[in-house]
């Protein structure tokens, strides 16, 4: 977390808050989120200068003595920031619904990002935010994303599951051999990658 944001949060978030919702208005100025209506997008675009003057808006809830307390805090700088500073940005088709997984490029040793959006598409992003590939799945991810050396040649593949299938794809997004494998019954949870054996590439166990 950047030190500037850490300092900002420490100044507005109560240490006794049990639930905190935080928004940085400046970060949604350039948003093209499908969850926003056209009216909302137009309003944000037309109010770009005003939005950028707010560093953060926080709604916090806490309880004590059988009472619920809510607090709204607004951090306003009054200074217009022409742009939001980011290391890199990547535009995908819609909002993400899966916690980004950090994976390693076995060719370069660099870190890359594996994510899924609301349309059940998975993406592999480079460390510069470039979309290397995307692929449509049959549903949302149920498991973590594991990197496995299926062929035991030093080249890594991505292993993950949805409610109905187990997928194994190479770093170019291509399915490996017999995958995806259809499950006999829908899974309500993911699986745990257990062990490598001589007879089988890996063993899986449901959580």
C-alpha cells in the first residue's frame, strides 16, 4: 500500500469500526464500469473537477451496548488533480469478481496477474498491465489458481476449477490434453492441490 494512502486511511478510519466502506472518488473518474448507469457515468464525467478534490469518502459502522453507530467521513482537499497516478492500468470487459492471483512467467521469472471478470472470462495480464490472453469459462472460479508443471519440463500451467469443470491451461491460454474435465456433480467449493506422484501428475482433493 502506498505510504500516501496509508497515511490517509490512518487519519479517517476509526480503530473501533467493525465495518468500513471506503471510496476514492478520483479513482472512478475514468471508470467505465458496467455496473454504472449511463446517467451516472455522464454525471461523473461532467463533475470530474469536483470529484477529484475529494481524497476519500468513508462509511463506518460499529456497535456498542446493543446500539449500532454509523459514521460518514469525507476527506476534502479542495485541490483539483488532473489525473490519478497509477503504476499501470488495464481495461478489461467488465468488473473483476475474483481476487487477482499473482503467477510467475516461467520464461522470464516476472510476476503476472490472473483475474476473472463478471462475464466469467479469465485474463492473464503482464506486469505492465497488457492483456496476454482471455478465455471464457462456464462459470465463476471456485478454486485458487495453481501453477503446476504438468509435463515436468520446467514449463508451468494454470490449474483451477469452476462449479462444473477442472481446467488446466498453458501460459498461452490453450487447454492441456484432456482438460477441461467435467465433474460428476457440481462443486460448491474449490479443491486443494496436494502432491506430485510418478503415476499421476498431481492429486486433487475438494475442500
